[in-house]
C-alpha cells in the first residue's frame, strides 16, 4: 500500500537492521498481510501526510539508484 514504512532485511531470521523504505506504490509482493507468501519486509508504520513530497523526490531517481541531482532532507518530524 502506498505510504507504508517497512524494514528491509534478507528474509532470514534476525536479519533486520536499520534500513527501511517507504512504498510509493502498491507492491503486493512485499505485502506483510498476504498470508500466501512469506513476508520479508515487516510493515511498522505509515506516512500520514506528505506522500506527495516523497513522490516528488522519487521523480529524481533512476533504476540504478542514483538521483538526477543531489537531494537532501532538511527536516523530519516523527509523531508518536
């Protein structure tokens, strides 16, 4: 589901670390709640506001992982 925050890992037990990603599209194959396939990427949050900002950042990316120009995050707010 767009906006879900997931922990990246290899799928092996205890392989989660500090890497995470935010889905900007529906990625059914990564779906934590799909019981027909094993989940490698636990969902632990959701973007409530500002998904359009992520979509703009995404537009500067490429399949190779490099951005068209340097991007910097100046401020982030975590609400608990």
